[in-house]
C-alpha cells in the first residue's frame, strides 16, 4: 500500500550448550522481535533438541506467531529464526522460513536473507532430475543443493562450501544441523551478518541491534565468502575460497533498512544517515523555516540537514506505530485515509511556515504526493522535498524490493516533472557522488546498482523467476 521499499528478511541464531540455562527458543524470539523491521509477513523458529530439529512458523508478526506457551514447548540447545518479506516467492506459509529438511545423512534447518540471481536456472536443473519443491523461494533451492553436495562429502560445512560455488547472488545464511550451527555470507557481502556471544554461547544476527536485545556482546561481522562453524561450544572459521573483486554491501541498508542503533560493517547507521543529510544540505540547500523528517529513517538525515544549514529541526509528522503493513484498503479514498492513519502532520509546527521535508527515497511517488498534500492542508506555506538517496533508476536483484524500472517515477520523469507530480515546490536528491563519498569515508564499498545500473553480478533474465510465483498462486 505504501510507496516504500520492504525490508528483505532478518535472521537470528544461537548455539547454547546442553547444560546451559539459556533458553534458545526464547532468545531467538527476542532477537527476531528486534529484527521485526526487516520482515513483517511471516516469522519462524527452528530448535535443535539433542539432534532432533523441529520448527514453528506462520504468517504474521513475531508476537502473533509465538506466545509464551508455544515458546515453552520449544526445547533445544540451539535455534535459528527468521522474519520475512517476500522479495522472491508469494506471501504464504509455504514460503515462510526456516526450512527444515530430512535427508540421507541427517536433517538440517536453513534460514536465508538475500536473493539468488541464478535461482531460475538452478530450479529448472533440479526439477529435470526429479526434484520436488513445496515453495517458490530461493531458500529451498539452496537447501536442495546443500543436501545434494552432502551425499558425497564428509561434513555439512564442506557441502555448504561446494554449494556456494553453484549459487550466485546475495545470501546471508544460518544453517543448523544436529551438531552444528553454521553461518555463511556470499562473496560480495551484499547482506549483513554478524557474530556475537551471550555468556559462553555464540549468536548470529542480521544486525547488531539483535545481539544487543538479548544482552549479548558483538564480536565481528561474518566476512564475505566466509563460513563460520560453531560445534561443541567452539567457533571456527572456514574460507570458502570465493572472493569477489569488490565488496558490494547494499547501500540501502544504511539509507533505510537497518535500525539506526545497529552497527554495520563497523559503521553506525545513525552516523551514516546524518552524514547523508549533511551532504544533501551542501548540495541542495533552500531558504526555509523548519526541517522535518519522514519517520523513521528520514529523521536522522533531517537532523543532519538541519545541523549543516542552521535551519531549525522540528517534528512535522507523527507516526502511528500501531498500524501494521497488512493494513491494506482497496479503494483510492481508503488508501489515502490509511496514509493519514500512518503519518499525520503536526500543524502547530508547520502552519504558515516554509518546510523542508527529508525522506529516504521516492519509489513510485504516490505516498510522497499524499504527504506533501497533507502538509499543505495542515497549513505549510511551502514544501521542499529532499531525498537522502539518489534517484531509483534500476531494479534490484539482490534482495531489495525495487520494482522494474517502468514502475520507478525517477526512471520516467525528470526531477522537475517529479516535483510537479508530487506537488512539491522543489525536489532534490542526494547525488551518487556524495553517497559514495559518505561510504568511502567510512571505508565501506557499496552496491549502488539501483541508482547507477552497474551490477556487481550479472542480473538474471527478466522475469525468469516469477513463473514459479504465478504457478504456485494458481495452485494455492
């Protein structure tokens, strides 16, 4: 409904000793709750009880899928969990994660954040030899390939290392076997994955905020191309031998996806957003009376913009934090009312004033137009929109829900045309040069393909993956 991108997925895992008092399922629940911003369609937890892996997953938020009674019944000394937004695969319980499979040499559970660019090709090859799939997501393909490789090698980590030579794209993985908890990251390092400790137990998470939430201590990021194995209370690292020429961390993790209190690749998300706001101010300052941010990720950039220009920062939009992403209404009037339910102008701060509104992005432009209109109705004399990222011109194939170019307003309209469409007095984006400068200053090479069209990995053939979604939708 809202003209925003979605937060891909989030993963969390913990390996505790059998004599530990740590409740693995509850700690995973807590970690997932802190990662809820990364996925709000489904959630799931798999636990390992002395080699027996069981799983509970369903559509809905973490608090909707798990209650105290459910968690008490999930006994085990290790667990992995997942929250999901469907970048690949329909929103149905068949696509929820973790995925648990039983195979010739045992069983395993797997949770995945990312998107494979060769999923269509891999699935086609597997189906030709009799492979059967229950879902339309990439994760089941990864699980199948790992199991294939496990038949001819001595360990699950060796099977994973071989599988990583076959899968291409973005993947941060957590894999749980009867005796091990394994984390792995693709050679480009598209998606975040970090390691920490809780007492004497190792934990993995998409963001450091989840490690903080369970009272753990951050250790380090899982390196691109690295496999990390926790077994018998000890952690060891394996180099997969796969190394990309350039690291390609998703720039939109800093712009929008991650929580501001997280540290990604050694960089504070809050700092990065404020820096983007400062650079934006240097490029496109305008006379105004107040700077406001669109909650939540636009706020930090707005504070940076205000600090750089000296224009006072203020609260101009109040966010209703009790409206879920499933709040969808079919008619135009109902959709406009829903935007008001989510974001309402604070007229006392903006009436009669020239307003600079900072947001993290514009996708289709529909929500931006509604917010600008609401600010004018609340009495804003001028509304100048500033965006703390470059214009979206190209689709993303690495786990971000950026649609085809034709659906992107910046691909089809000039900046002045877009300003007229959304009703703003002026519009400016952060330049790609400035975005690169911010991330270079922090020492983090980024993927900016959605802005530049320069993909670090060859993208898939158009629409080759969507056929599975359409087929599954018809069946279900």
